[in-house]
């Protein structure tokens, strides 16, 4: 028999394939044996260079050299939000300070209103926010609805200037049914300076589950409706005052242009 038939047949040797780099179970920061391993483990968890520097206690350049071959981690939404807040916090504080300063300076420019100034401010305020007669519906009455306490105070001061006593006021609360109705009623009564019993029946707005309400919380007190008994004559004067304001503004502008 030929030599090749006398040779023993041996099974081919099997070799274990090499483990690809990085396929082993990643080391956790707690199990890391060296600062480098800990830095790499922290990077895999999504930590930033600054956070790794604080954790491991090495230079940022060292961290960069140790982990630069790892994929850049995605930033979680919550961390993005915190980073944005931190980045804009100082700017927001500066804007808030400028806003407060500007508001105070502007308020100081006004000072105490004369009767004429209050008359004109009240007339403009009513013409912007009050109920008005329409060509298709003559309705000469005074009715003012607002949720802003400052607006209500100015309007009440204007009515007092016109000689309207509190006994002529018609007061009503309009508010969402889920709000603190009793608390809002007491608040508006105290602002006007009358007892809550002076108010007529509260108008409740029904809750709509599909509506996302933003006017909620302790500051929400609904709207106060202020009417005046026998207010037709006042309404007619308001119409005249507003016409005079428009004419006066136009005349002032024409005067400036002619100078």
C-alpha cells in the first residue's frame, strides 16, 4: 500500500474564534480596577467629560485620551433640560432685574393722576373693555367685565370721580365651576369694599373635559362684572369723551407735523 494510505488520519484541529474587541461585558464603574476602566465605564453610561473628571479625579485631557474611541453618548432629555436651564438661568435673572427696574421707573413717571387725567384714562379704559352699544342694538348702559384687579381698581376710581356711589353698583362674579367660588367672591367683595351679599347670583362656567385650562390655581378668581344702575347718561358721555380723545390725538399729531 502506498505511504499515503498508511498515514493516520487526524481530525482537523478546531480553534476558538477570537473575541472581537469590546464584545466582552462592559465593566461597571463600581467594578473598575483602574481609573482608566472607571472613566470608560462612566462614558458608556453617558457621562460627560466634566462629570468623569469630577468622578475619577484626572485631567480632562487624560479622560479624552482614554475614552475618545468610544461612541459619543446621546444626552438624556432630562439632562438636556437641566443644561438649558443652567445655561439660561443668569440671562433670565438679568432680564427679570431689568424688567423690575423698568417697571418701577415707568410707574414713578406717572405719579398722582389729576381728575382730568383719571377722566381720560377711565374713558379709554371703558371704551376698550366695557360693553358698548351697537348700530343693530342700542344698549346705553355701563357694564365692565375684567379679571385684572388693577383694571377694576382704576374703573372704580373713575366711577367715584363721576359721582357713582357704591349703592348704584351692580356686582356679579363669573367663574369656572371647579374654582374656589366662595374665596373668589370674598376677594372681589373686599376689593370693592362691600359685603359679599351685595353680589347677584354667580355665573358659573361649565367644565369642558376637552379644554386644557391654564387659568388655574390660587390666583384664579374669575371675572368681576361691574354695572351701574341708571348708567345711560354716563354711557353717552363716555361716547363723547372718546370722540374727544380721538380728535385731540389727531390734532396733536397734525400739530407736530406742521411744526
